[in-house]
C-alpha cells in the first residue's frame, strides 16, 4: 500500500462537461466517476469566492476529484461558477455575490439528475457555503457539508429554511478561521436544530496542508457515506502525480 500525497491522482473516469444555466450561460466543469461500479453517493462542490481566487480547482476540491471516486466510490461534480476561471477554462457570465450563482447550482443539479446520479450531497467551501445555504435546500439534495462558512451572503432566513426542511447540515469551522470562529458559528447556526457545528483545532480558513485535507474529507464522508470506514489515505494500485506545469497527471 502506498501513502497518498498532496499531488496523488487515483484512477477515475473523468469527463470535461459544460453546464447550461436557465439564463443561457455555459459553465466549465468536470465529472469524475468511480471506474469499477456505480457511485454510492454524488458530491457537488461549490467553490470559494472567485474574487479571492476561488475556483473548481481550489485545493480541497481538486484533491477530492483526484482521490474520492477511487477511495470512497463517490461521483464528484465540480464547476466554475459564472465568471470564474481555472485551468479548465472560464465560465460565461459575471460574479453575482451568490445570487445568480443559484442558477449555476440548479444547472448542476439538473445535470446530475439527467445522468442518473443518486444520493446527491452538497459540499461548499467559504463563499460556496453561502451559495449552498441560499440555494441548496431543495430536492433532490440529501444534505450539505460546509467548510469554513463565513455567513457573509446568506442570512437568518436561509438558515431557518434549513431548519424547517430538517435536511442534514454540518458546518466544519476552523478554530483559527478569519471570518467565523466556532463559538460564533455555534450561536448563529443554533437556529438550525439539526446542524452539527464541528470545531477543527489548529485549522485556518483555507485548510492548508495535507493533514487538514484529510480531516475535511474524513468528516464529510462520515455524513455522506456513514456505512464506510474512515479512510487511511493509502492506495494499492495505479497512482500518478499531478504536474502543475503540464496541467496533467503523469
């Protein structure tokens, strides 16, 4: 068994996709599927704020796409929200502070359903958590996990709608977060009785370091794949390494 490192890429069926929104914008994205069997869950990834460099390749999310289809038998669907650029390209439209980004999420949900993907969960990070709270409390979403929620664009009304739906919600809040620390998070999320607020010791808003990547996804998978043992982050099989200069694994 080989240990997985920061640029490890495991086998998956990866497809570049285009999402089309109700307002006729084309969004750049990728779907990564397990090779050997039907995915046991589908995770839609809502990235951090593009005005601060957030995109579908933000490190927690690209590592999920590189690893989790093989390790956890899950499908990973990620995309650049309107006006966002990554190595895969630029999505049409303009940044809208989480408002019109709801149409981007709606397009992703339609895409997932059209592909027959099931057990759909949302995982948002930073700005992506606000988009999740504002627009993700809808069928067929089973629940959501929030990494570093700042609660900057969503409001108490959005939180109360999650309380009313009783849809599972977990907030992973870094102890050293720049925007919302665990004590404040517990107070604000108290209006959602089913929301579990988990403090992450020594962690900062950006979850830098392999240690925190593993913590984030172990915590998320406990909710999304509770039937599965915790990952030990090793792999017995083909494994390549991502090369940023070539923008591919080798």
